[in-house]
């Protein structure tokens, strides 16, 4: 009876090690699809002042913010850009009822010549019209915030599951742990998908001779990141910012 306990414990651990890869094989792609759908929906879309006028006329502006550009946390692929608040900034970002975010480059407000006393509500121009119907500083843009928050949560869960398996799981077969760590930092979670495919869906029967090292993974990170950035830029030009926002 004394020997049965560790035997049962070892059997349980073996079953757990067999189940985890199967669960992650499906969970990671599903989480990524959910994240990508929500992140795409709330990704800021470049628009025009004419579109802003139409949204104002239709009562579609929920919240707005004048800013000088976009700030991004950078390293983490699951982060999202946020407008940098600037009273006299040349960019206006606004949310619409469906939770999408649009932005346009416009002229600074009339009060820009008096930086010490900005008064957007009294401005007879665009800012005054916005302040009359919408909340400044994203007040009222709750749907966009909820969607973005859910996308951020999914990206966080996806990253934790991937890192947990990469660090605590069986050694990867195609590349070292450092190789996959660097590749996993690729934009849009592409590296996590690559790891899932090569290590869980199509793993080799044995460790690949000369498998990828950390330096090779770092090189792939730089090259692939540049390639993805160029591909997105070209796609945005070809099909427009409605389909490829940013």
C-alpha cells in the first residue's frame, strides 16, 4: 500500500503530460482567433475630417480625444495603441457606437494660439461641435474599452499558456527554448502560432540536428518582423484601412 501512492502519482503525472499538449494544440489557436477578431475590430482606423463630419451629423460620435499621435507599449504584441492627449494636437480620435475607433488629422483648434487657456467647449469650430454631442477623453467609449480589454486579456492568457509550456514543458524539438522565446515576440502572435504548429501540430519524431539556437531565433525575430511590417503596409495600401487598420 505504501508503494501504490507514488505509483498512482507517477501515472497521474504521465496522464497530465499527455493531456496538456492536446489541450494546448487546440486552445492556443482558438484563443488567437478570438484575440485577432477583437483586436482587429478596435484597432484605430485612419479616416478623414469629412467622415468625422458625417459621423457627427448622424449622431455616431460617442467619445473623442484630440492628440498628437499614437503611443504603443512596443515590445508586447498584445498591446494596443492609445492616443497621446494634446490639447492643441493635430489629430482627432473618436469612437462610434459599434466600438470601433477612427482618427483623422485635422487643423488645431482655434484656441491653439492661447495654450494657457484652452476652451474646447466654447470653440466654434470642430472641437465645439464634438464637445456638444460627445464626451472628451474617451468618456462614454465604454464598448470600445470593453472590447479592447477583452482582447488584451485573451492575449495575456495566450502568452502565459505558451510561456508556461515553453519553460516548464518538454524541451522543444525544432529549436531551443531561447529560439522559440525570440520567435514568440513576433507581431500579431505569429511566433506563438509558429511554435504551436511546429512543436504541437507537426513535431518531428526526434530533436532536429542543429536545431535553432537563441541567436538564430533573434535573427528570425528581426527579419520576420520587418517582413510582416512591410506586408501589412502594402496590404493597407492595396485594400485600404477599413480592412487593414492601423
